[in-house]
C-alpha cells in the first residue's frame, strides 16, 4: 500500500513537471513568434540558448528600427554592424549577406555586398561611385 502511494506521488510529480515544461515551451514559442514572425523549428533549442536568441531579437529590433530591415533568424546570424568612413563622413552600416543599409549623415543608402576570401566589401548602389569599401577582414580579427 505504501509503495502504491509513493508511485502515485511520483507520477503526479512527473505530470506536474511536464505541465510546467510545456507551459515554458509554449511561452518561449509565443515570444519567438512575436520577435521573429515565425514559429521556431525546435523550441527546446531556443530554451537552451535563450541568451543567444534574446540577443538576435534585440539585433532584429534595432535593424528594423534604424534601417527598416526585418530579417529572419538565419540572416541575422550572418549579419554584422560596421562603422567606418566614406567620402570623409561617418558611415554606420548593417551588413547582411546580400545588401548593406547604411546611415550616412541624415541619409540612408543601400550598398551592394561582396564576400571574398580576404574579407567583405560594400559598394554604393550608384553608377557614380564604383569603388568597393572593405568592411570586414576574413578571420577572427573583425
């Protein structure tokens, strides 16, 4: 009889833990959807790497607010911020695999992106300016 009561309590505790786990995963799935606009393929992976996904969410919010770019999680993983100089003025860019959107003074400009073995280059999408600007070096130094 005592053994049966103990088994019943263990079963109830497992059921309680399972409900808590499901509630947490549902909350994470809802948060992920609000941030990225899609459901995660693996909510457990999001739970295990929550700090990383939170940083990606902040990065996506900033890119959307500053440059009007709403990127997917995959695109954010390959993107980076770059601050440099172009034609004697400060240039702040959000660089993705295909394009870079930059603030140059009060204006926003779109730049083409080219990745090569020695680094990442950007060029204004204008026929007047044909030079490529090195935005990042290959390797771990940038």
